[in-house]
């Protein structure tokens, strides 16, 4: 399925509907197959031990799943997370941005399902893996 929103348009949309996270995320890649979102990590994302916190990684997974869903359905701010499962597998590299590779697995009539792998920038092994389901707004439902 072809995307309806490019990376620049998506970042403008995120800034518009979620101004509270402006400047925290970037998009490194967005095409029909994959979205790569970046968490621009800073001190506020760290936990004791100088590692990125679980809530920050969850936020990255959630934003990445939201953006890949929006890229395929268009600008529909009212899609909401209905389920998330996340596995934290290893400690992220201190001081490195985190990259989320988000793949839309299913885009149905009322739900989307996304798989997200999170890596430390420069790392080849994922630090976390998440599965997210979004409920789509009635304006895009085909039922």
C-alpha cells in the first residue's frame, strides 16, 4: 500500500497535533515498506545508570507506530493506541539516539497493527521490540 504522507509532511503534522513532543523525534526514512523514526535523546530521557528509560523507548515505539499508520491512511489525528506490548532486550548505548524501525503489518477496516524494532544508533542488535495496535477513526473506516 502506497503512503499518502511523506516524511516532511508527517513531521509538520506531528508538530501540529502533538506540540508537546516538538523537537524530540525525527524521521530518517519513510516509504511504502518502512518508517525509521529517531528519538533525539537528551538528559530528560535518561534513567539512573545513564541509559534511556523504558517510558522514553515506549514513547518512541508509540510515535513510530502512529506515524507509519498515518503515512498510510493520511492525516487523521484521532487514531488511538488500543494495545501495546514491548520487550526490553538489552541496555541502549549511552549517549546514542534511538532508532525505531516500524513496519505496518496490517491495515484493516478499523485497526492497524505495527511491529517496531528499536536500536541504538550504530548498533546492530535491537534494544527493544514492540507490537502496537491502533484503532482508526470512523472517518477512515471502510466498514
